């Protein structure tokens, strides 16, 4: 600034008195420096206040972003823990379902085996019953044929000696009992 005043004073000294210098390049530098000094001096508080407010906004935004990041990390950890618990529960349910399926399968197989055994026993009893029925039927047929043969023999007539032998034998059989 002192250089600008020196030039202003020296030019004023050449002319008699104080005047306006029309040299644009020489005076522009001085004017710009004076204007800049005035802006810095007068606007220091205003610009400082704006910059400090902007700094506070930025710091608040950074703090908020860091807070949200921490919350997001915590939520991620919680969700990962819940996922691990869900997987564990899924594995437990799957194991329980497999165990239940095995028990049910074993029960069904046991029931089927019992049913098969019961059917075998029922069929064996039925076969034995049918055999007995067939035997009784055969005995009846044999007895009927034997009686038919005896009747035919009686119808032809028995001699007195044969009748006497039959009576004696029947008496002996009755006496033996």
C-alpha cells in the first residue's frame, strides 16, 4: 500500500496539486488492493460467521453420518445374529422333523408287520378250520356209506348165528367199558 501512495504522491507532485490519475493499469492495482483490504477488514466477521456456520453444518452432518453408520453396523450385527439363530432353529426343526419321520416310519412298518402276522394267523386258522370241516365231512360220508353198507347187509338178512355173534360182541364191548 505504501507503494501505491508513493506513486499517487509523486504524480501529484509533478502536477501542481492533488488530482486524478487516469493511468488505468497503475491505478487498478492500487484500487484492487485497497478494495481487497476493505473487504477483508469489513467482511472478516461476516465471512467468518458464515464459514463457522458452514463448518458446524458439515461437522453435524459428519457426526450424523457416523452415528447412522454405527447404527447400521449394529443393525447388521443384530440381523446377522438373528439370521444365525434362524438357521439354527431351521436346523433344529429339520432334525426334529427327520426324527419324527423316522418314528412314524418305524411305527407304520411295525403296524404293517403286525397286520401281516395277524393275517397269516387268521389264514392259518381258516385253513385249519376248513381242514377240520373237510375231515368231518369225509367222516360223515364214510359213516353214511358204512351205514348204507350195513343196511344193505341187514336188508339181505342176518343169520341167527351172525345175530348171536353181534349181540355177544356188543355185550362184551359194553361190559369192557
